[in-house]
């Protein structure tokens, strides 16, 4: 079971950061230079520019779908609740 997430600099063969996850890893999406590490009940926002976690989204139920609409992340959970968060403050550069 995947319960960790590592950011690796392949060019220099170096692990930049390794993050232990408290929930099962579901997916990783990239939007505007930010990795969105999607777990069952939490989404971590990892900035490639800042090389650190810059935010998180706690979910009320297991994630079903994640999509981006401009500068908004929209997360639908299995209980049909939808969470929307403006992510315009996170930039990859």
C-alpha cells in the first residue's frame, strides 16, 4: 500500500522531499506548477518552486473525482459533497 510520496530530482539523482501519508495514495495531479497529492481523505499541495507543502485540503469523505476549473480545484466525494478551493495563490514559478 502506497503511504509515502517522494519528490525526486532525476537530473541530480537526489530525493528533494519524502512525505509520509496518513491515508491511501489515490492519484497525483499537476496544475500550475503544483503537485496535488490526492489521498482518500486529504489533498496535499506541493509547490515545485518552493519545494515544500504549501497547503492541504481535508475532505469530509473519500475522494471520488478531482478537477481544475481555472484557478479553482473542485473535489467531489463519494457522499456527493463538493469542495471548491481557490488555488490562485500557489504558483510554480
